[in-house]
């Protein structure tokens, strides 16, 4: 088959659960490719000499490489190829914003003048990861000599898990300290089951355990054990504590009953299994009409969760226009299909309670778009006198999260930015404290799973070099020179 | 897993538990708490660390059975294990030699008060303690509190022990008799703390309270535990649980504690049919 013929093949859609049905269950929405579908989709890749798609992937997966193996039906080989670069493909295939990363750069999308018609790299990645997991075979990585070095990883989100997996493979002893009772970070407490089944996260964590990573749950570092002690007791430390600090709107009435942060709502729903209440012990606020404030992935997750918790109406209230929503297109599309109402160019200015202190409405002001702001997006400006009351029984604040201040606050030696992110060397993840590295959302602020993993990957390489050479100064240049040999 | 080493009954529905948790025992300071989760589908509930035994590697919790989780705990036996004990969490009590300290505890609030009172005494303060409850059998830790205090006064609503009346009556009596205090620490049901604070503010006694909002993670991640202190919103699990009582919005705290009241009632009814009466005892805004 030549390139021209390949370019003519339309993208293979992934079957999905019917929107009407899925709002009353927690099962995953996209159902996955069959092997035939995957092989057909793989045919669409023209195996570019200069594969721009790879440039768009923060961990640099050999995309044409694994797609070719799928086309040939060598799924095992494809899985192996993918895992060279990406430890958590089942998750990235599901939650990466592919249309802004690998798929944005794909030649096919450019030829068809529509990035949504690029090769479905993420869907193929998901297919291979799922296929591989379902084989149930456990591949022990090649055994390496123990280095005798001990590493502490603080936080078991995607950044920490990546560092842990990589460093164990380099022969170091790795202990992961996690504040919660489960590993996965946002993947377990934030992103809902219907988007990322928790058994997938668990199987990745199980894999890490099998290859020798040790997990200590219920350890809030900076409280349970002082950060200083961890730094003293281990040869190197990685901080991957994420962006777990919820932002509130700071409007009147925000402490009314029935007003909660996205983190609280999603944690109750996911990690604490409130959907199973009273089988599971944790309750959740259930409104008939639920407003979610915000326009990112987090807001979509809340609005869609509200429907599954029984809300009759679920509204997104967002102060900019739809084009400016930071959420992934797919999430917006799924939310709309399920009946989430989008109330755009609106912003709550005050929340109103009843006599028991429960929220009964939000005073909302209409907005219009003004001049572009520092983010390059046109700034929403309130339209004076346009306020009205939107009645509601519950309101979820999903306007963003800031870096988790716990570790930096309890460890003043660590240099942080004005907005609380840990300052690192971008190439190595080195912080201001020798032996201590950091990465993921605690550095970037709320970002993405794959960026957190990319950080973890780079930090792991630098940490490995640091552990073997003892060299802290100019680690980045040493690393650049030895990149080939390390990888 | 964290093993239950010892359990004993201190009063009706009030139990003392000692769990093995050596890291928590080692790093804990008075005023801090743990998050407890008793089985795979369990809720995460915050409980103050009443005491520690570093040698044994254990922590002591004193818990009033008021709802599903705490009632299930009351069924536990020595040797049983629970999956989660996270801590120590929260900011420790600010312990300092200030002179004369007044410690006021109500009901189950006497449990967290005890380590604070003892630390204040060890720091060289003169400690006067007032313990209050509805009835004599609800006064817990009286012996330990007596050791931790220079003077101890007990008040009961029904007069079955000590003075008849409320803790605020006892405070007023002391002050009317010419006693002066440099600092007050009040721990108990929100309604009690509220009235103690109204009084001590009038009397000009700086007052620390320990708040008990609903929590989920206990690590500052969800904001469920937010309370208004002065004109600021604070997260009790990270910034507290102790705050300047004269600045706390107790009415908001009490309202927010009722968020899941009907769900909690359902959970409880599902769990045990005879438990309805217990739910009544937890009204007035939470257990402690
Ligand atoms: C609801 C939601 C939806 C999202 N959807 C997407 C999406 O579709 N696609 C995408 O790419 N990204 C998405 N993101 C963003 C993505 O999840 C994050 O960028 C990513 O998880 C960051 O990884 P991390 O490892 O840096 O931190 P986290 O995942 O936040 O993990 C940090 C971990 O550290 C632990 N921790 C914190 N403090 C301590 C301490 N003191 N001691 C011990 N442990 C500690 C935390 O409990 C947590 O487990 C979403 C985020 C949210 C909240
Ligand atoms: C910092 C702190 C320290 C505490 N220390 C103690 C202690 O030493 N001994 C003790 O007996 N109790 C203590 N409490 C209160 C204790 O957490 C609640 O009694 C417990 O959560 C009730 O759980 P339940 O499932 O048995 O009851 P539920 O039926 O869930 O609720 C009963 C009552 O507890 C409140 N409550 C429910 N869930 C929570 C939660 N997650 N966090 C806080 N309150 C909740 C409810 O508002 C309700 O009034 C403390 C609370 C806090 C915040
Ligand atoms: S990891 Fe994400 S960005 Fe990289 S190829 Fe996979 S889906 Fe694309
Ligand atoms: S850019 Fe697109 S077509 Fe080219 S190799 Fe990558 S996936 Fe294949
Ligand atoms: S309990 Fe979640 S922030 Fe305090």
C-alpha cells in the first residue's frame, strides 16, 4: 500500500457507550479498538522519514515504530517498543491531550487539514497497552546489579511513579512515600473511573511493586516524617507532590453547605467510592441541579460525575468562550453528548444561601471578550448590570489548583517561585538542595500526566548519574554528554 | 496495617484505643491528629492523638461512638488491624510558659485537651482545668487531668458530679473570686467553645480552640475542612486544627458539620437498627 492510498483511509472511530446509558453507570466511555480496528488505523501512518509526531510527544515515543508493529500484527513487539519510553501507556493513551501533542504534528492531520483526522496515536497506544495488560504476562526487566544506593520518592503520582520505575531498573533501592492510602495521585483521586478505570492504575502500580519498588502509604512527608530526615537518610530524593491545593473564587457565600472544591468532590466520588454509598462509608453532596465553575478537564470531570451521581441538570459556568476552554476537545464533546449544559461568558460573583446555610443560588454576571491578556486569550470583561440569579443545590469550584505547599513550607531550604512551584534545573530536575530533585505539577503547576512523566523520566536519568558519580555541579552538561550511554 | 494493641471503655460509647504506629508516635506533638480508615470501603475520619508511647511504638485515641465508623470501631477487638492511620497531621499546640493557664474541656473534647494541659504544665505553667459534661458518666480522663492540673473543677449539667451547671458558669465563678488567667485553651463541642469564647473575650483572656470540621484527606488537598477565622478562610487540617477562638466563626462551623447529616443517618440506620437514639446525642453540631 502506498502513501497516497494510506492517506485516503478515514480515521477508525473507537466505539463508545451510548450517552444516555453511560450517564447512569461508571464504566469507561470509549470501549477500545478491536485488533482489526487497530491494524486498520495503523495502516493510516505513512512512516514519515522525519516523524514530527515524535517531537510532539513529551517522552519521545518511537511512534512510527510501534505503529508499524501494530500494522504487522506484532502486538507484543509494539508493547515492548512503547514501554521503552513510556511506563504508563494505558493512561497516556486515555488522558493525554493528543490533539495538542503528538497528533497535532502528524503529517496525515496536516494533509487532511484537520488535526482531528491525524493518525489516532493515543487510541493505538491505549489498544496496545490494554492488549498487553490482558495477556497477563509479567516481563521481568533485565536484572541489574544492585547499586547499594537508596532513593526516596515523595508522592506517588505519575511523576513519582515514573522516577520509581526508572531508578529501580537502574539498580537502586526505591521507597515511595505517599500521603494517601492509594498510589496514583490525581489518576486515582481526581480523574474519574469512566475516563480512567482505577484497575488500570492499580495494575501499573502492581507492576512497579513486582519489579521491586517499595510503597509506604499514609506517609505525609513534612508531617509523618520531617523532610530533613528523609533528605539525610537517603542518597537522593525526588519530590513529586503535585498541585493539590484547590483554589477558591473568594466570593461571598463560598463556605455555604453544598459548595465544594473539585478536589473534594472528585476525591469523594473516586478515591472514597461515594458512588457506592452507603456500601462505602463516604457520602457526597448530591444536588438535583449542580453548577460546576470552570472550563478545564477538571470541570468537565466534575460536571460529568454530577450526572452519574444523579443530578437532573449539570451546568458548566465558564467566564470565557468555548474556544478558550482549556479542556480537551474530547472531554467537551463527551460532556455535551451526555447533556451537560454550557453556560459560557458567565461568572459567579456571589453565592446565596437558604436559612439552613445551604446554597440555593449563584448570582452570575455576564461577560464579554475584551483585549487579549498575558495568556494571549481575549480577556473576559463583566457586563455591568447583567447580574442574574441561577438557582442551584450544589456548586463545585473547579478553577484550578496550585502547587502543594506542604513539603516546601516544612523545608525552607527549598527554593520556590512566587506562586509556590519548586525551582528546578529544567534538564535535570535538580532543586536548590543538593541530592534533592523535583518534577511534575509541583514544579509546573497544574499541567498534564505526560509532562509529569517526562519530568520524572529526565530527573531519573539525572538522579542515576548523580548517584553513580556523586557529581552535583554541572550535572546537566555531564548528562548531555552521556545521554547516549545513559539511555 | 495498624494493629489494635489495647482497647478499653471509658464511659458510655467512649472508648480508648491503642494502635501500633511507631513513626506517628515518634514525631507527634500535642495538638496533632491522625486520619483513621478502618476498612477498604471506609471513610477517612480525623481523631486527635490523645497520648503516645514511644517505647511501645503506639498511639492512644479516645473516640466517642457517634456514627457508622466510630460505632464499627467500638466493635473492634484487641489484635484487629486497620488499613489506614495517617499522621501526625495538623499544627501542634503552641506550648509556652505564659503563667496561669485555664484548660476547659467538654465531653469527648477532654481527650485532645489532656495532652495540651500536660504540655502546658510541663512548660511550667499553673494549670487550672474545668471539665464539663451532661452527666457524671461522660466525664472522661478525670484522673489524668487531675495529674496534669494544679486545680481541677468538674461541672455537670445535671449535677451528678462536681458543680451543677455549665463550664462557663465555672469560669465566671473563678474570675469572680479574683482568679486571673493569661491563657485559655478550650476543646469540646462547637457550641461549648463558642460560649466559652464569648465569655473569655469579655474577660480579656486569649483563647485557643481546637476545631472539628468534616475532613477527607487531612493533607490540605480538598478544602472540605475550611473554616473562617477573622477575615481569612483557613484549612483546619493544615493551618489548624487550633485557632484563636475569638476570631472563629462558630456558627458557620456548626452549620457545615451538618452537611451530610441525612446521609450519615441513613448509613447508620443501614448499619444498625437500634442506633437512632445515638444520632440524637450527636446533635448540636458534631461530637466534640
Ligand atoms: C480532575 C483532573 C483531571 C485531569 N485530567 C487530565 C487529563 O485528561 N489529561 C492530562 O494529561 N492531565 C490531566 N490532569 C492533570 C494531571 O492529572 C496532573 O498534571 C498529573 O497527575 C501530575 O502528576 P504529579 O505526579 O506531578 O502529581 P499528582 O498526580 O498530583 O500526584 C502527587 C501525589 O503526591 C502525594 N503527596 C502530596 N503531598 C505529599 C506529601 N507531603 N507526602 C507524601 N505524598 C504527598 C499526593 O497525595 C499525590 O498522590 C487532570 C487533573 C485533575 C485534577
Ligand atoms: C481534628 C479533629 C480531631 C478530632 N478528634 C476526635 C477525638 O479525639 N475523638 C472523637 O471521638 N472525635 C474526634 N473528632 C470527631 C470525629 O472525627 C467524628 O466524630 C467522626 O468523624 C465521626 O465519624 P462517624 O462515621 O462515626 O460518624 P458520622 O455519622 O459520619 O458523623 C457523626 C458526626 O461527626 C461529624 N463528622 C462526620 N465525618 C467527619 C469527618 N470526616 N471529620 C470530622 N467530623 C466528621 C459529623 O458532622 C457528625 O456530626 C475529631 C475531629 C477533628 C476534625
Ligand atoms: S504519550 Fe501522549 S503525547 Fe506521547 S505519543 Fe502517547 S498519547 Fe501522544
Ligand atoms: S507523523 Fe503521523 S503519519 Fe507520520 S509517522 Fe507520525 S503518526 Fe505516522
Ligand atoms: S481535609 Fe481536605 S483540605 Fe483539610
